[in-house]
């Protein structure tokens, strides 16, 4: 194996297995080359075919003979060759990186293209736009190197928009959110958010559509999370209020769009938490797989029967598209098998076919008073013969305070898990505060 990729024979993860189905097994521990303090590598990860991409949006850059660029951010690309071995990881910073740019905050991987957001980039034109943001599309050139062209930016940039905070890719489109941007309606709406649709062409990327919440409100953060395939686009607004006879603050919402023949995206459905009380954070994380979607609500306080309140225990909601009504219908509410206060179950979610992964990054490893509440856990589910999502495996870290499950991603064969607060490297050595690790498991 290469320097930064190791097959772990005595894997530093703990397992609980439920039932008798096939489960994920340890495969690789991923560490960034030249890791530094507070890189927070593993905040997000993406997997597709033979590629794994891990983000460290708070990673610093140490250029030769120049000042350190704090929180510039970077991504690491790991590629498996057809014969089974791995290339040395490729570490990429933004072209002309900027301090506190947070390159790598949003990552999407599709058809050997990588879309990367840099949401806190300060753009400059005739006027300075603080934290306007930008994004970059990477592809392989004829020499098998990763290349990018000019940055993707909106036609009209705005201050404090955070363009690039969340991104998604399909065959034809790049979707880039700006969840903190102001929306101009009859009055200026702070933090309402928007999502830009770019058409992918051979030589350039053209902005073709701009989407906003149908009822934009202050601080809604439309676009805090995105998920898409060629037919369906999901846009979350996890701070959306629900108003009626009573107003429920920050319950959250997820908006479902579908592509038309002409390539436009039109709103088809709005998802809301079934029994709101306020501040559930519904839509903090979303995932899409054919006829299934899953929505995280990491501050939901009720169990799967909407009883037994435990503050910020969290939940995940699984929806299935009806073949009759063509609507997305709630199939099951899933909660942690042993709910605890503040564990944030549903912080990160990923669904692929009949497999589902949900994380609790603040889950304690035991009930010991000495234990800390930021160890984390990952829960894996499989759809059983009765049509219910059933817990099949629980994965725990071997050490405390790593935020294991800060990100999770399922593919057909692999499971990627981020632990952005891990201090030790892939060999269990060289401690650096919040340097971060990622784990790759095989099904």
C-alpha cells in the first residue's frame, strides 16, 4: 500500500451486528498527506466507482516561502486502479486559494467529475463581495491529471451568499447553493437562500436557472443541502418556519423538483415533518436513491411513534415514491436504537438501494460519567422481507471525541465514514488536534 493508505488488519473500530445479513467490514483508513492541526479532514466524503473524495474545508495551506493561509480548505482524491491497488492520494487546493475560503465545504462526484464549493471566498469586482463564494469543476485531462477551468460563479454575485456551500452533479447539470443569500422580493429577505442550476457543456458551464423557496422567509437557508439525479432534485431548507394556526420555528422543509423535457426544473412537492413542535432541523441532511429519499432531522426530540421526548436525540425520515400517485410518501421514521440527549441522530444520511446509513456524531460510547458525548456512531439498515428498515449493524469508534459519523456515504460496494475530530493518524500515531480521518469499509 501507499504511504497514506493502509489495510487495517486489526481495525480500530468496534462492531455490533444484528441479524444474519452481510455487513460492511473494515478496509482502509484514509489520512491526508501532510496533515495539520485543525484540518478537520472528513467533514464530508463522496464515493463513486473507484474514486473516494474527502473534504477538509478548514485545512491550512503552507506554501513554500510564503505565509500560512489559514482555513483555505482542500480535498483529497483517492483512486483505486483496476488491479486493486491505490494511487497516491491527490491533495487539491483551490486555484489562487484565499484565507478562510473553505474550499471543500461542498463536494459532489459524478461520472469522474468532481464539483467543489468554496463558499466563504471573498469575490472582487468593481465592488468587494465578502463571502460571495465560488465553485470549481474538476475533470481528468489526457495525461490522467485532475484539471479545472475557470470558477463557477453566479451572473450576479451577492455579499454573504455562501455560494458553493452545497453542490450536486448529474449528467447534464451542476447545482450550487447559496443558502445565506438575500432574496429581493417586495422587501429584502436575509438568509433566505437560493440554488443555481448550471448546464454542463463540453467547454463551459452556463447558468440556466435560479431557484428559490416558494415562500421565502428570513433565515430559511434554502439550499443548505442538495441531492440530485437526472430526474429529481432535492433542496433542503432546514431553518424554514411552518406557519398556520400556529407558527413553528425552524422545523425545516425539503422541496422536490423534477426535470421537464426542456431541461427546466419545476417544483413538484414539499415535504414537512409530520408532527412539528419547532427546531427539528428537518433537512439538515438529505440523500436520494431512485425511488427512495431519506431526510435527517438531527434535532427531532421524539421517538418513531412521536412520543418520549429526548432533546435533540434526532431522527431520519424515509420516503418512497408511489407508483400510483407519483408522490413521495413517508414510509418510516427511524430513530437511534438507544436514544440519548444531544446525540444528533440523522446528522448525516446516505441511502443506496436497500441499504441505509445514519450517523449520530455526538453519541457517547457508553453511559460512563467519564465518557464524552462526542465519540459518535454509525447505524446501518437494510430493508427486510416485511418492507421495514431494520438495523443490521452498528459501528463505533475505538476512541472518544472524534465525531465519528460527521459524514457518511454509501455506494454499491463501499461505505465511507468521516471523523473530523480524530487526532491520531492512520497508524494510530502523530497526534494533531482535529486533524481528522476517514474510514472506508467494504460490503
